[in-house]
C-alpha cells in the first residue's frame, strides 16, 4: 500500500506555513490519540501516520526535500537522477546538487548571504549608515540655516583606490573557493554551504596588501560637511545625506548619513507643533484698567497687544500666523500669549494708603473671589445641616 501524502494526512495543501502545520498536527493528534479512541483499532495507525507527517514537515530542511521530491527524498525510491540511496550510491551526487539549490534558495541568508551575490564573489559590500545628532536653536528652526559639521568615519583608501592591494592592483580569485566565496560539505544526503574560511566570503584575496590601509580598502578620516537645515524642523526630524556614510568595502557603495535634529529649549517661547506659547506678566493696574503690552515675536520683532480691562491670570490672547513655519511650507502656526497678572511688591507708604482706600470703598470687584466663597458657604452649610 502506497504511503499517503503528508499534507493530505494533516488535511493541508502544499505550501502550508509552519504555524498552519503545527495547528493541524495538534488537531489531528488529539482526534486520533489511542486513549481517546479505545474502541477504534485503526486510531493507533492513524496517530502514528500523523506523527510521521508532522516529523517531516515541521523541519524546514526535511520539508524542503519533501516538497521537491516527495516520499522519494526519504525512502530510497527510484526516479531521482540515477537512483538515490541515503547511504550513498550513483545518484547521490545528483540529488545533493539539486537539493543544495533548494536549500540555498530557502536558507541562503541564514548561511551567510544571497546566492551568488556581489558580496560573495567580488567582495564588494555597501558601507554602514551613520547617525549624527545635531542640536539647533528655536530661532534656527524658525529661519533655517546651513550648518557645517565634522563627521568621523571611514573613506575609501586613495592609495589603492579601494582595492586593498598595493598600487591599486586587483585582488586575485581565492584558491580555496575559486572565487565563489563559499565552500560545500557533504553531510549525508545534504549539501551544506559555508562561508569560505580563506577569503571570509569575499571570493578574492589580496597577495600584496596596501601599506596605507593594510588591505582593509578603507581608512579613518574626519570629514567636514555642510548640512542644509530647512525652516520648520522639529525635535526628531531626520535629514538624510545619501552616500555620506561609511565607505563601501572593495568598491561597494557608501552608506548614508542621517542627521537627527534636536531643537533646544527656549527661554521665552514653548513650542507645540507649529504653535508657540509665551507667558507674559501683566501689572495689576493694567489688568484692572486695561491697556497695552508689548509681546516678543520669534522673528525678533515686537507686537503691541491690547489687554481688556478686568482680565484674569491664565487668559490667552492669540496672534494668528506668528508661530513657526511648517516643514513643507504652507501657513505658519499661531502665537498664544498667556497673561499672568502680577501682585505688586515693595509698596511705598503712599501705595499702601491708596490700596487701603480702595479696599475701604467696599465695592465687590473680585468676581472669582465672590464665586469661590459662595461655593464654600454652601459647602459649610451642607456639612452643619
């Protein structure tokens, strides 16, 4: 009797994911477990069949072999390029070569890189990205500016033009891997590929290393760069300078440089997105009688603002489009002025006398105080009642 398809045993279709296979196995194992089916003589056979199917499909390597060759990958069946036998035989080389391609496609990254990629054969590799933290003032964030920064990092060696060989000569193909950057080892019917130990996966070796970079193809060097900071940047804004990161290896492309912006706190303004907030003290007399105050603006200008009579602390006055510009243009944010009414200190004898006369006039001029103590009286009356 021919063996059933493993996917069919678990009730799955070919190509099922690892999670789907695990879920189906749990369901079938529970369904056919002998302890749950004491009166079913066939349950034990089905339970063993489910376990066998799961044992092969749960393992990525076995699953890849089964998907490619079916049961013939494990039971020694004919029809596999000359007759494969697990212990050896005429067809083993054909199968190993074919399966190594499947294995490499599935697990190439795990084994050290993309199949046949430039990093393996030519040794070229992209340089690393760099990060630079840049702190700017709120005024700079408002206007924008060009900042000159000094970035430490590696650059391509000029003496060898990035080849790593003296005089710029081209590296020779690695004698161990013949320039492939990888070597193969046979383990049973599996062909495992590993990074070449001689060239470390580059595929080439330098016989006469450059005396400046010692064959590393790169040297350390500080660079001065001009960074254009656009108006409207905020803390967390990221500016990308393509190709200004670490130099590539063996002629590979350079990485990128990322500038991360931090806007420093300001002594007068607080920022909330495109809007600015400013707390302005107001003399008690101005708050009582009304008048004007002079408000600072982020562009360095001034604005005369009218204060209505009887204004209280915490009142906000809005100046439209006097805030920060948005990063990608459009309208500016607003400036919010929060008024803080000041109580006078260090009063002269004359000022104290005038305030006492004002108090003696007896007129209720404090709406907040009246409202508060009205609530307090109701609270006390409720407690005593």
